[in-house]
């Protein structure tokens, strides 16, 4: 009888141990997968002002215009000047445009940086379609080097059908450059 009780408890403990171990493995998987899954979610939905990255040019150009503002920031540990060549553009919705940013390395050593970006208001991110952008790649500047950094984009005509922002008159594209960790290890 006592043997039966110990066997029963041992089987129950094994089931609990396997369940807890499975739970720990699932939590570890989710912890490692959360960043790529979140990034994928943001790219697909435009959540948080994440622009749409595409290789397909717009097929339709509307007679409506929208003002696009360009914002530029640099993290405090990066010794660069970074600014848009022109701060605002009044653009036709659906037409491809190229805007330029200027970056200059003010230090005496080569520095590499990477840019993060977002669109405001957040709901407009899924309609801001980037065809090509300096922000897709790490940028390296030699001491004193100044570089023009273009972005090719359009505002998706579907924005006018969005019941929440269809009458939007202004979008802001904002970049922040950060020094890459490779520089910090030198």
C-alpha cells in the first residue's frame, strides 16, 4: 500500500516536473523570439510609426498633397552633425520623392553609426513607404567627412481611405543616429 502511494506521488511529481520544464523552455523561446516577432509585427502593421519598406513604386498619384516634415537627431555619444537638407516638403500623395539628409563626422577618428526611424502620427507609418534609405545600412564616416544621405519614398494613396487619418495634413519622419557598438570596442 505504501509502495503504491509512493509510485502515485512519483508519477505525479514527474508530470509536474515535465510541465514546469516545458514552461521554462517556452518562456526562454519567447524571450529570444520577442524582439524579432515585435519588429515583424511593427513592419506589417505600421505600429509605433514604423514605415512601410517596399520595393514597389506607387501606381497612382493623387491630386491631393500632404506636408512631410523631416526631423534629425544624434545620440549624445556620437560626434556627428545630422540634419535634413530641407525641413518640409509639400508632396503629392502617391508620387515618388527623394529627400536628402546631411551627416558630418566632427571627430578625428572614423565613426560608424546606424539610424533608427519612426513616423508621426503613428497611424501614418503604414502609409509612409520607403523604397531606399540610408537607414537600411550602417553608415561610416571618415574624420571631417560630410555625406549626403538620400531617402526615396512615397505616401501610399490608401492613406486617404483610412477613416482615422484620411484627412491628415502633416506627417513627420524622424531619424536618430546612434554610434554602432563596433566603434566602442576600438
